[in-house]
């Protein structure tokens, strides 16, 4: 009887051990499944937030597209009505810009630009350039050098090249330190002949301020770059604004063109592991 009892105990112990091992494996599988599901849900939550942010940023930019398009249609009869500095004579190298004294068309356009700039937060400069005589006018008025010809500038030729569409420049830093992006619209007459270019220079400070107030998940933050990888806004470190995304020392971010929508984890310089979610703007003109 003792022998049988001993064998029975061993069988029970073996059976219990198998159950415990099985339960342990099952617990591990369930834990991993829950962990993976939690991560997946978290990523989906982040992507939803980023999509909403993209929509807000896009609406902000699109509003300027609509306004510049309106200007291009209102001011399409600009032939030789904008002052040219190409051959203008003056006693010094700097020629004052005096749009309110240069005829009704230029004065009226200047007042429109002034009113628009004062009523639209973020607009730094509005300018108009003429194909016929190389004329140029902007608000606020700033002196031009003798011989100044907007038709030789990259932004002008960008507008001329894309004469059926509005385009955007890459982000650049002005002499005052502002991060600016230009919206460029061609001007065409009623026969669709190219007549010139209108530009809006948008200060991206508002986008930067919007980014600071956005938290992704509990501890995440937003970084916005242009298509070249220049940081426009950083919700965590304003000191990185205007610098390259490469400053983050994340190898996978060196070539943003390789990503449309993607996420990956990486260890940063602070030794912590981060989940990085890359999303391309839904506005193809922006990159």
C-alpha cells in the first residue's frame, strides 16, 4: 500500500507540475498577447492624434492658399502697372518703395495687402511681381536695390514653372530669425497667359506654438519638419527649431523621403527607448 501511495503521489505531483507549467505558458502567451494588443492600441491612438494634428496644420495652410488664389484673380490686369526697379534711376543704390504714390493700381493693391496682413495672424509679407516689366511691390514696403528684377529669383521661376497651381517653398530662416515658408501663386489673365507672381510669406511661429500645446499619448510630443528635414516646430525643445532632424541622432530619420507612414522604436541619447511615429503630411504640396 505504501508503494502504491507513493506512486500515486508522484503521479499527482507530476500532473500538478504539468498543469502549473501549462498555466505558466498560457499566462505568458496571454500576457504577451495583451502587451502586443496594448502597444497596437497605443500606436493606433497616436496615429489618430497625429492625423487630427495634420488636419489642423493643413487647414491653417490651406486658408492661405485660398486667399492668395483670390488675390491672383483680382490683380490679373497688372501689365506695366507695378513699379520696376530694373532700369530705374536714383541717386543712391537703394531705391525707396513708394506704392501709395505710384498710380491707382499699385496703391490699391498695396492697401489690400496691408489690410490682409493686419487681419491674418502669421502673414509677414505679401508681394506681387510683373512678367512684362519686372515690376515689384510688397507690403510692408522695403527699399530695393538698383536693378532689382524679381524674374531672376528662384521663387518667381517656381511660380512661373507651376503656372497652373499654387506651390510652397522650403522653410527658410529670415535675417530677423523667423522661420518662414512662402506660398506662391501664378497670375494669369483671362486668356490664361502668365502675367506674374504673388507670394505670401508665412511666419511658422503659430505652428510652433500649436505644437507646444499638443501631447501625444501621456508623455509624447510632436516634431514638425519640412520635406528636407528642417525642424519647423518641436514640442519638447525649441532650441532644435531651424535645425536638421539629423540633430536627433536617429539614423532612421536621416532620410524622411523613405517614409510615408511608419513607426519604430529606438534608443535615444538619454538612454531611454522611444516609440517614433512618422507621418507624411496629407497635403502633397507640403512634402
